[in-house]
C-alpha cells in the first residue's frame, strides 16, 4: 500500500529495492533530538503567527516532548519503512496525538527541516570538538612548561639540523591545534543562519516568522535565500575540511610518537595502557594508538572528498543526493573526536627519555651552524666564508671517524688556529638552544613566554 505520508498520488507501495536505497533512518536517527527541537520551535512560531491554534500547538508540542523522552531513554523504535528520521518522528506524533499531528508540517518541507537539523548537529559537533581541542592544547602547554629547557634534536629532511627544546617542538603542535580551533569557530559563525522557512525551495505563502524560529534555535538570523538554504551544505564541508586539517596535524604528531618510541630512537615511552603487544613476539610493545591516529586521517580526508563529489554539479535546489552527506559527516566527527582524545591521552601520559634526547641533540654535527655563526661574530668573516670553513672541518672530522660532538678545542685549533676555547664552548648544547632567542625561537626563555601566550590565547578564543 502507498506511503501514508506522501502516497496520495501513488497506486502501489515502495519496492523493496526503493526502501533499501531510499531509507536513511539507520544513520539519520542521530538527528532525532535536533529534529524535535526544530519542530517545537516551528510549531510555537506557527501559533505565534496565528497559522495554527494555540490549543492544537500545545497538543503537538506535548507529543513532541513525549517522543523526545522516548528517544532519550532508548525505547523509541525507528522503522526503516518510514524512510528517515523526520518521517519516523512525525508518524509517532500521529500515533500519540492523532490527526492534529498533520498540522505540524504546515509551511515547512523536509528540505528545510533536514537542513536545520543538520546545521544544529554540526553546531553541536563543533562545540564538542572545540572543547576537546581546548583540552589538548592545555596538555601541550603543560608539557611544554615541563620541558621548556630540555634539548632535543631538531630535524629538517629528517636529518639532524640544529638542537631545539622539547617545549618548543611541542608548542609547534599547539599552534596547529590552535589554528584548528580558530577554523572551527570561524565556520561556526558562518553556519549560524537558520534555513527554516525556506520550505521546499521557494519559501511559503503562510505568514510565518523565520526570525523567531532562528532565535529560538540559537541562530543569529534566518538565511537570506530559500533556494540556497535548502541546497547549501557548505557548513558540512567547512566542518569536514577542518576535521581533515586537524586529522592531518594529529597524524604528523602520531608519526613522531611512533618514531620516538622505536628502540632505535628511544626518545619516549607511550603510556603502557595505550600500547599493545604482539601475539607472536613476546618482547613487543607497539604504539598502536599512535599508528591508528596516523591512519584514521585517511578516512577523514576520504569523507571530505566524498561529499565534494556528491555536491559537485548538483543543480538548484534540493536533490536527494544531499542525503549522502550524513554518513560521511558522522564518521568524520566520530573519528576526529576519538583521535583528539587519544592524542591528548598519549601526550598526558608520555614518558620522555630526557638524557637520550639531549645526547642526540648534538649528533650529526648539529652544532655546525653555531660554529659558523661564532666565526662570523668573533672573527669578523662573512657567513658564506665561515660556512665553507666549517663544512671543510666536518669533512676533515668525518675522515677521522669523528663528529663535532665531543671534539676538543685542541682538535679544532689543529684544523684552524682561529678556533679558540670560546669556539669550543659554542658546541655545547645548552649554549646552542639558549642562543636562538629571536622572537618565536627555541631558547628556553622564549619557550616559557610562548607557552604562557598560547595558554592565554586558548583561554580567550
Ligand atoms: N532524508 C532527506 C535528506 O536527508 C530529507 C528528505 C527530503 N526528501 C525529499 N523527498 N525532498 O536529505
């Protein structure tokens, strides 16, 4: 038999195949509470504007509250034959309050309804993610304060470059996650216009008040164009784009944690309860949490591409294609929330091997720049010339099976008599990190200030 909600012009019911491809309730039931909030706001507004009677709206709203309770307590039964979450809620309303339920959909379409529901869902997801990121940044600031003066190797091309402080290295990730927060809040501001009132595509002839529903639902204002309102999913893309960028940042950090916890590096131990063993090799303690954070970025990127591909070439206004936004959105949100929590836990519980990091900070001739800078400063030669001298020195040492680390002043002077004791002193790692005290540099004093600044920015964003 034909669908009770829209079957008027149909002779027969949906085929099994249509039901299978059409039905979205198994995933869009996650919009149920937003859907009810939207319906309550819409019904109230209809009463206010005199479109519906106050008494019938009271009945409708009490029914909606009852459904809300059923959903919150998990006793609501979603039926896939009813297509989507909107139809499920409306059908239940019919059962609870009778024919008056049919008046709720006055001046509204599922097209503006699903747009407003999804916006509210993205807004909630944005706020949850923002709170998680705030926590992650706070842990980073805390660890940066613990390690503001501890040396580690700084790399370029994954080759030893110059010593840096661990606090500085961690705060680099803090800056990335702070930008992610900023991106989220920027997208949230842009998202906050209510599509309710756009109806199917063209607006409605009922004397509705979209400003009222917008404000009731926490939006700044209604959207300005009804065609755009029902076909815009930019706000989903914005969220998914930020999620993708954030996942990329987390995967870079996760990769470093994997490297750091390898026995070859031995820079850090991840908390034991976030690592896993091997079913064959008894000695193993693998960084599985970090590897999964590294890997899960892939699906977050994929979700973004999937939605871009769905939306590409869609003519105005609504097309059913747009229903395909939700699984990708939900998956991206679930994935990044999990990854931020995992990243926070790893950083909160990490044990750093400070002596190993410090020792390795000056491996690979990473003090070469310090020595070249010393020649420029004290022997008044040009940087290009000093670069050549120190390059030759490194080659000379290499031929003797040595490195700058551990070299004595006597050895230095035997290569070039201009190297006196002060030159040998700049090879010291603490000298190297303390000397890079330009704004944004790695010197401990700078790192301390940078940690305080990020903490403050994080609190005031
Ligand atoms: N469930 C749909 C979606 O997620 C909304 C339904 C709109 N249906 C329609 N026939 N216009 O986009």
